[in-house]
C-alpha cells in the first residue's frame, strides 16, 4: 500500500463525530430511545465517541454495545473454515430502542447486512439506523447510511483507513493506493 492523502485530521474527524451526534439527536427527537452498537473493530471507539458527544449535548447517557459480525458474513467459507468471534455486547433489550449501527467506512454494504442479521439474532429493535464516518461508494447491496461524516468517492484500487488512538496511536482518516 502506498500513502496517497490525509483525508481528515483529528480535529476534522472529531467535528464530524460531533455533527453526526447532533443529527442522531435531531432525527430521533432526542436520544432517550437510542442504543449505539459499534461494529467490531473501529466502529467500537466511534460509537463510544458518539455516545460521549450525545451525553455532552443532551445530558443523557445512551447505551453503547458492540457486535462482531464474523459469524454473519456471507463470505464466511471463503475467509476461513472456522470463524473467529468474540462475544457481542448488547447492553439493553433491543425491542425498546432504535439501534444505530456504527462503522468507520461503508463500501459494498456487506458488513452492514451482516450486522443487521446479527442485531436480529438478539431481538427486534424499534428501528435500525446506520452511522458511518466515511462513505466511499461501490455498493453491492441496497444499503444507505442515515448519518455520514464524509462522502468520498474512491476507486476500487484505493483503501480508506480510519485510525483511532486505541488501535493505531493516531486519530485520522487516510487514503492509500493498493
């Protein structure tokens, strides 16, 4: 991979997360019925940041959990004979909440499809919405995010890397050429 461009620095990324939090509050008439579920891996710190922003803006703490979609992928046999999964953390009874799936990048839509299937294995929420930091296009399924930090058309030979301190020792979004 070859570095191509810095798409968002830490300040820009944080502003996008603040804006998405405001949009979540507006669309849902507050956040009292909202539950955030980060899609493993980088959706987890993103969900935590959104929850912190909602707490600052609304004064309430929304439930935050995470899901591992490994067992729900449609390409499971292509990846490995035995799926590796960690436990999902679902902090509430989903039927009482609007679940917002949180992921760093949406590309083909297959991860989101798997995440929706995972959510339904834990119950039926009032609604499911999707928040992503970067929408890079190239959808293979009819899935569209409700909240987007940045729309960034890319070519298929490019990769968008969202980085968080927890994993990467920096917080930013970078574009690479494969």
